[in-house]
């Protein structure tokens, strides 16, 4: 049980997380390639691949679960992706220096969302549903709570603060996709090389470890 780091450099990471309920593998690279997700839920796969496409990242997630429970799979997928980001962030902080903060606005048709990432060594997720599309209970084959659980899991695994505000949108698919677009850009920006911050992040308040 627990997390195994299978590959780690300043450009890519691969991890596997085992629990009594699931085995989840994540591969993440800071280059644009074909992302792929096989969680068993079409909209969750779409959103994970959206993070990759808009963040100019490669994100691949494979899930094996004892039961097809959407909340558990969404949360555990988020935690595992977050854990991969934590390992990659720590490596890049030590060897290169990174921004440590990333933010973005992203649209999709009538929808508009804002995401902010702050690598502070503390796990926080603040999600604001400020429009009709963000308050709908169902989004394709998932519930709104499942998507919240994924983002909360991401913050938990990464040991990082995530702010996500869905500002406009009437269609739930458009609204959440705009949110994940913004999230992808913010993730990418937070990891960009910044030599002036090598070895530390201003404002790092907690333990940024395993």
C-alpha cells in the first residue's frame, strides 16, 4: 500500500498509488504529447485530458478499482495526480527553481473560469460555483461532487492550495470544461522554471514532503 515513484526527473514523473480500493498509475511530462486517461468515467477522462491539452502537458492515468464507485475513483485519481505533481515540483524546486504560483482565465463558449495554484506546502481547495452551470448536480456521467472530489484530491496529493472559480456558464459541460482548461494552464505556469527561486518557494508554510 502507498505511493511508489517509478520515474522522476525535472521534466517527467511516473508514480503508482495502491490502496485497498484501487491501484492508480500516473505518468506526467512537461511536454505536449497525447494525454490519455482510463478511469472508467468518460467525463473524468475528458477533464484530465483537458488539463494536459491546455497545460501543454502529457497526462496519462490508468485506474484499476475493486468497485466502480465514481466518488472514490475521482478522489483517488486526483490524489495520485497530485502526488505526481508534488514529486515533480520538489525535484524542480531543488534543481531549477519554479514560479510556485500559476493563474489563468479560460473560456468555453458562454462559460468562463479562473484558477489559481499556490505551492505552499499546505493542502487547500476552494471551489466557488458562481453560475448556473456550476451548480447543476450532474455533468454527463459524473456528479458535481465527484468533480469537486477530484480537485480536492489533487490539492491533497500535491500539498498545494487550489482556488477555482466558475464565473459564468449555463451549460454544465461547458462550465466545468472551462474550469479544467484554466486549471491546466495554472498548473503549467506554477511549474515553469524560475532560477531566482531555486531551492525555495517564497511563502512556503508547510512540509512539502512525502
